[in-house]
C-alpha cells in the first residue's frame, strides 16, 4: 500500500525541481501545439468560409466554425498570457499550462461528441488522439494526470458514449488506460531522474568536503586552508597561528602509529577548542597545524596560544601522559591586503624562534 501511495506522491524535497522540469518541458510542448493549432484551425476556418458551398449558411457549419474559432482563440490567449506572465512565480506558469491542457482536452471531447451526434460511425479518434497526446507531451504530477484523464474520459462518455458500439467502447477504454499509463510512467520516470540527480549532487558535495578535509583530523587540508584564508586577508586584519608538535617522531617510534594518529586528532581538537572563533583551521603538514584568528588584541591571542600548548602537553594515551609538547608562532596583520605567502613566511619564522626558546613556547610578531 505504501509503495502504491509513493507512486502518486512526489517527495516534498523534489517538488520544486519537478515543477521546474515540468514547466520547462510543457513550455516547449505547448508552444509547438499552439503553432499546430494556428495552422490547422486557420485552414479549417478557411475551408468553412471559402471552400464550403453553404459557407456559414447552415447550423452545422456555424457550429464547426465556432469550434474552430474557440480552439484558435484558446491557443492565442495561452500564448499571450504565457508572455505576460513571464517572470512570475513558477506555480503561476504551471497553473496556466495545466488549465490550457484541460481546456484543450474538453474542446476535443466536445468536437468528438458533436461528430458522433451527426455520424455514429465517426468513432472516438479525436478524443483518443488528444488523450494520448496529453500523456506523451505534457508532464504533470501523477495525481493531476489521474484527475485530468478521468475527467476527460467521463465527460466523453457522458456526451458521446451513447453513440459508440460496444467494440468501440472497449477500444476507447483501453486507449484511455494507455494514455493514463503514459502520463503516470512519465511522471514517475522524472521523479526517479530527479531523485538520482539530487543524490549525485549530494555525493558531489560530500566529495568536495572530503577533497578539502584532512582524512585523519577532519580539519582543512593545506590547499583548502590557504584558499579559506586568502579572502579574509583581502578584507580584514587577522593573525595567523602555526603550531608544530615537538618530538612527534619519537612518540611514533616509542608508542606506534596508532598513538601518533591519536595525538594528531587530539591536537586538532585542542586547536579548535582553544580558538573557537577561528576563521579557518587546518592541518598543513605532517605534525603542523594552522589557524587564522580574527583581528583582536595581541595579549588575548598569545594567551589563547599558551592555553593551546598546555592542552597539547596534557594529551595522554591509555591513561598515561605522553610528554607531548608543541610550539606556536603567531603573526599579526593590521590592515587588509596582506599576501598569504609572506604572512606564512613570517609566522613560520616566529615558530622557529619559539622552538629555539624551548618546548611549549609561543612567539608573536607583527607583519609590517
């Protein structure tokens, strides 16, 4: 039962895209249909006026002429309104499209019913063609398709069904079912295509995130960090912090790579916690991390860096302290437009001066 319901219901997240695709496809289909109507109905009107011996002198010719004019005017009004409503919300265009389709179907039902009233052997070709055409060329939600096809069939049976023989009724019923099936299949196919397209977009977004993130720590990788930093340098003052673990190779050698990976992950966590308002945080080397801090006072930035070194020093492995340590260099910029390469170089030099001072040191400098 749930599968049957889902066949007729478009998921909420897909409705905007389904509406966009429907409007785009129907726009082309209805424009072509209107052009065909102009040509055919002008020919039919000319045939009644100029090539019929009685012209408009008979009631039958006047009825046919009126029907031809009605369809011509409907197509003309649709074309005019579609231009006037251009730029309006998509829902407005779709309402116009579906209203035009419904009126066109009713017209074909009336035309076919009148033919049958004059000639019981005329068959249901006009209505059948319209129903099949609606199924093949007009994209609509399954519920609306069911409504329009059922309405068209019921109206035809009411107005012209009595003039059909049993065999024609059976054929007509099969044709109506096929036309409905085409509409439903088209609707479902587009829902599936949209679903697949949305899933591909989500996968691409996830891949973009993975490409920009360091797999171990979840921080930005070196390239992504540089790209994230550059717009901030162009717009505002900031400070770049670079942190480097001390004796990280010894930890790997003594405790193994799983421990080393854990230390890197914990360092990343400490960095994010120590600078919660960081504009960008990344792992830019094997045991080297960086953060771009917003413009602020030098004392506050240095205090955050010292808190960070203390947090890293407290990292333990399986309940045992590891004796980890790190050094940090900070370079402040006071104006917009700094070059990242130069900023990184100055911060790296500050980092090495910190290392020379001993484990857990912080060195702060200013980019002139």
